[in-house]
């Protein structure tokens, strides 16, 4: 994509998503994610009714009198976006490619974050880490994220969510509000997900195309697997083929939801034929 077209696309996404963030998502974002973290503020003398679990035993031992730790809500958050840029995210048969929806959702979350004075960082991944952008504040930083997401050419075609989560666990030590954005058509990420969900306020956002859920009956079609490059013919007129395809999608979706829920992380699934605005608003309000 040449620079002129890229900047035009960035500007178009900025206008759309900044407006959504300012008028729709800002308040919902704040109520859903703000104040969920607590940071140490000070110690004071123990008072009747204080939670004994908050006693600071070091200060108590030093002074001979009981003291408790006082915590306050963390008003500034770090928001991390783990974004799937593998080839399967460029699939789409209806309104938009999955990657276009992913870009807009990432932009909405980012603008909502900076309007609340939060920092935003990004990990782009395929079956390897494609790029890491450390968390920062500011509009120019968000525009850089959008530009890089539009312009990225992944060096690998596959998807490995486990690799992304392991890297995330290694590089982001401070508690963050984090979103994994992918089609989640893969498995095997239970262990790093469990670690990440313990440390961070984690959510999975699944983006899918309706034909991935229910293969239409359109006869014999030639298809290419975006991640392996393998080509072949699919007989969509076969009920057995369509059922097998639907079962594959349903099993992956169920794995995604159950694995996240067991880890204590939230999930939302969004089709690229529906309004992600409504889906995200419902998701924020449920938190």
C-alpha cells in the first residue's frame, strides 16, 4: 500500500472510531475497566473493623503497634492489545474482511483508552511475534498503531495464540487490561492463558465470518487454506461436508469460550456482518 493510500485509510478509521469512542464507548469503557486495579497508598494505625488481612506486619513489628495498608483504585491503566495478523484474518465474504473489523475494534479500544488517560501497547502475532509496540499515551501513538496494523505484512501465515500469550507474560509485568483479538480457529493455549488471566484483566474478542460458521450450499468450489496455502475442491452441496465444517467451527468456538471462562477471562464473539458497536456495548455492560 503506498503512503498516500495508507494515510487516507488511517484518517478514515480515525474519524470513524474516534467519534464512536468519544460519544458511545468512553463512558462504558470507564465503568467496565476503570477502578478494577488497586495500588498501595499508605499505612495507618489499625482501627476496629479493619480487615486483618491488610495488616502490614513489617511496620507492626517495628513499631509494636498494629498498622494496616491502605489501598486506592488505580486510575491509570495500561491497555494491551494482542492482535492476530495471520492470513486467516484476511478472510471475508460479506461486509468486510475480518482484518478490517479487527483494525476498527483495536482503534475504538485505543481511543477509548487514551480518552481516559490510559496507555496502549500492542503485540501483533501470527504463529510468531510479528511486532511489539510498548505502551504509551497520545493520539500520535494510536495513529501509529492503526497505520502499522493496516500496513503490516506478516512474515508467517499460521496462528499460534499460545506464542502470543507467552510473549505477553514475559514482557508485560505490571497488571493491565488486555484484549486478545483473533478468529480463535486454533487450540493449545490453555497454560499461558491461565497465567495471563491471573496477572491481567483479560478478554478474548473473536471475529468470524458467517460462512465459517455455516458453509453455504453453492456446489463445487475451489478453496485455498489461507494459512497453509494448500488448495483443493470442496463439494458444498454435500450435507456431510457442510455438517463437518460447521462442527469444526463450533468445536473451536466452544474451546475458545470454555478455555477463557475456566481461566477467569471474559469472551465476546462478533460476526463481520453485524455491528461491532452493539456487540461491544453489550460486552462492556455485562462486565
